[in-house]
């Protein structure tokens, strides 16, 4: 990848929100490194974006290997970390292995990605992490999700203070109506739509737009931006 202006790195970029973010950045003329657990999927995602993208295997659940996995990345202009696994965990029936994996991915893995790339980031670089609405709207079964998304919210403030002048922000989406994950759950989509003040569900395009805003706006720093149509106040 070019060392000139630097590249954009999207971790969790092989599907859903991450893939849409990577494609949007490529459409702006940026060189993009698309990262996912599986090398084949990462390469396929990059190929679907075009010649300015390449794939890279990075597993956030194995943080000790992240630095080596990212060793071929050059100068970094933008970093977006979207990777997530859903963990429907409750306190009364607590799955330690599932919870530990998600905590490792979202907190240790996210930080290790930043640590591995920090020395190669431009002084005017920006980072966007992806959390979720569970941070503000816990529900039965969201024990781990609420904990880690709350941690992401605190993490961006700490990173922004430590990495200055590099900017660090987070976006916290509500239920994304056109996400492949919810395609077969019309009951959930309908119930959510009914309580959202805007009367519409969040779309992938809405969240991509928010990520791009946080990446480009030079005064956004240490912020947690909620994209939920007002669901968190309903």
C-alpha cells in the first residue's frame, strides 16, 4: 500500500457494517486494508471493493498475534474497528467462555490493534471504534454486551487523551434494520420500529455516514456518538 497519504485500516471489514465502511472509504479514493479473522474472506471482501483494497487476516480474539498480523501495514491515516460477536449472556446462566471471548475481542483486542499501529499513524490520523446501544439500553441477556460497549465508551476517552493529537471517537448504533443479522427477525424489527421516535430503523448507510463524519471532522475527539433514531430516550 502507498506510504504517501497513508491507508485506511478496517478491522472487522469482511461483512456488514465493516465492509460498507471499507467500500465507502475506497470510493473516496483511499487505499484500504480490510481485516477479518479468515484470510480467504478478507481477500474476497477486498476483491469486491476493488484494486485499492487488500485483505489481511487479523483475529481480535487472539490479541497476542495482532501485531504480527498487522506488520505489513504502512502509514495509517484512518483506523476503524467494527469487529463484534453477539453474546446473549445472563447473570443467572453465565457462560464464562463466551463472555471471556467477547471481552477479549472488544477491549483487549481493540486496544492491541491501536497499540500495534500507533507508531505508524499520522499525527492527524483518526480512529473510530464501534460499540453499541446496549451501553445505554441494557436488557435481559445483554450482560456482556452492555459491559463491553460501556468499556468502549470509556476507552475512547482514555485513548484520545493518551494519543493526542490523534483523534479517537466511537459510534454506538441502535438495531440496524438492514443488517444481515436481523433479516429473519421481523418480530424484533417491528417492535423496535414501533418504539423509535423517528418511526424508522437505523440503516447501515446511517452508521457509515456517522463513521465518515467522525473520521473527517477535526473537532470530534473523545466522543461517543449514538445513532439510534432516539430509541435510547424512548
